C-alpha cells in the first residue's frame, strides 16, 4: 500500500486528468470543520479513482485547507487504497 505526494507539474497527465474529471464526481467529497464550530478553519477532501499514472492506474486525493489566518493550502496525494469513501 502507498500514499505519495502528488506535486503539480511532476505528473502533468495525472494532474490534468484529475482536474478535468473532478467536476464529474461531485459526490466524492468530505468537509471537516476544525475546532469548535469550525472556528479554526475547515478541510475539504475530494477524490478520484482510476486515474492514469504512466502505465498504471492510481487514486488521487485532494485536500484543501482554509485556516483562521488568511491562508488556503492545497495538498494532493496518490494512493493505491481503493473504494475511497468519506
């Protein structure tokens, strides 16, 4: 099993396919509020399965984080964990 960081630009085909297919899979999402009542920010997760990575298929997880500071961060991971759900 693996979970690896996917950096924009390192696997351009994988990244482009993920961004292209993301709007078609609107139910693949989870929002977590940070701190009591979400006062410390929120994390949003989106995922896509069976995305091409070279000659292999992988699953992609995107994690967006907005904190109480005026800051937003996007993390992207690839994994062979399957049947991803909230």
